[in-house]
C-alpha cells in the first residue's frame, strides 16, 4: 500500500542555537538595564553632592575669612561631581554603542540561524513531495499495461468495461492515495473507472484535459502525462494531480496507441499534511505560512488553506530560486518578514519544478 511521509522534527542542535541566541539577547537587555540603573544612581548621588557643595559654599561665604579654606574644599567637591558626571555620560554613550552592536549582532545571528533552519524545513517538504510523486509517475506507466485496460479498449463492450472497473477497483483498494483511476478511449471518453459506485465519470469526456492530451500524443509507453493541481469534475471538484499514460495494443511499450489511463491523485491528503505538520513551535506557527508554489507563484498547498486562491510575489526571491534555496528578510505590508525558499530537488528521473516557501513574520 502506498504511504505518505511527513518531515522529521528539527534537531536538538537547532534548539540549542535558538537557546544561545535568546540568551545573548536576554544578556544584552540585562546589561543595558543594569547600566542604565547604575547611571541613574550616579546622577542621583551627583545631584546630592552638588547640592551639598553649593550649600557649603554659601555657609563658607557667610563665615568670611574663616570659611575660605572650607570654600576651597566645597568648590573642589563641586568640580569632582562635575567630572564624575562627565565620566558617567561618556560611559553611557560608549556602552550604549556597544550594547546596540551586541543587540544587532544577536538579531543578525538569529536571522541566519532561523533562516537556515526554515530553508532546511522548506527543502524537506518539497523533497518529500518529489519523492512521493515520483512513485505516481511509475504507477501510471505500470497500470497502463494491465490486461483488463488493454482488453477494454481492444474489445469494447459492457463486459470488458465492467471487468476493467473491477480490476481498477482492486488497485485502488491497495493504493489509497488515489481518488480514482479512469480509462479513456482515443476520443477522450471515459469507458471505465475504479470507483464507479462513487464517481459517475463513465461517459464524461476529458479530451480537453492536459493530462489526456499529453498521453494521447506520447511516443511510447515509457512516457507519461501530467496535469498540475486542479479541481476535477471527475471526482466531484476535489483537488487532484492527474498522471496519465497511453494504453497500447497488447500492453507493449511501442505498440499501437489504443487509449489513455489516468490516475487521479489525492493531492491535499499529501500536501496539506506536509505543510501543516512542518515542525514549527506553536508560537512560530502563529506567525508563519508554509506553502508549495509553482514557478508563477500560484499557491498549490498552503497552511492557510488557500489552494489556488492566492499567489505569492516571488520577484524578490528570484536570486534564491536560481541558487536552489536561500532566505531573505523583506517588508511585507510594512512588517519585517523572513522568506525561506527551496526548489524541488528532483528524485530519480522526476521533478515537479515547484518551490517550497515558508513565510515568517518577525518582531511580533
């Protein structure tokens, strides 16, 4: 039975990096707070010393000649207070600069670690999808050689069609990742399907569908057709990926083309599971959006459940798309946002050519 894989949790190493960065940020804030408290205390002490110096100078003046020496001391105390205030101001300015730098370094380090981790998660997501969908391209080429499909197209009739329906139903019972399998003649009319009791597609015409056209013009049984995510009337409007292969006489790869087999993959069961189970903490999930997008930016899978209803502007991600993966921080509706992207790496001979994207709001 076909299975679907989900990403592993992120490593303890990543957690420790996050903890270190948070410790640096906390330490920076703590040093800044303590320094500010100490400087305020120095200001308070200096204020009292100046007041005492001022009062002492007044009393010395009242004492006349007898108070001259005391006046000199009082004046020096005032000078010392002034010098102390200047040193404190200089210290405040210098430490403010250093603490600001420490905070900026902490933020940059956080961005690098956070961005790198999100890129890795994005790559894991799209790699899982490529690996899973590679199997779909193999399934359709194998099942297109099934004797029941060949017979139903070579000798069309009620009995051969019913037998093909039964046989396709047996396959579907073992491969639960599919909504249905449909068998079409060369005109695009569905003559059999595996779940005929649930989906009334027999008699429908799919000649206009991309997956049918590609298989209809294929050169051999080694080729397969594909149509990206779409809502299909064959399965009551549910989102599918369609894979197809030409059915050829006697089931031979280079035999005469006599029809087309289409398999209708349950896209959301795979993709939505992957994006929703991306290993982010609950607080991260609240500020993150996990997507699978095509090269135009159309959303094919989405943790916000907006499949085919939204589009991502990927113009500022083009350089990372060329590199294969990467991240950037940009303004999104005036809010600093981290965009992490990874291209489909491909598996064996197959690649969707899609991109995995994680969008995470910063500073909230």
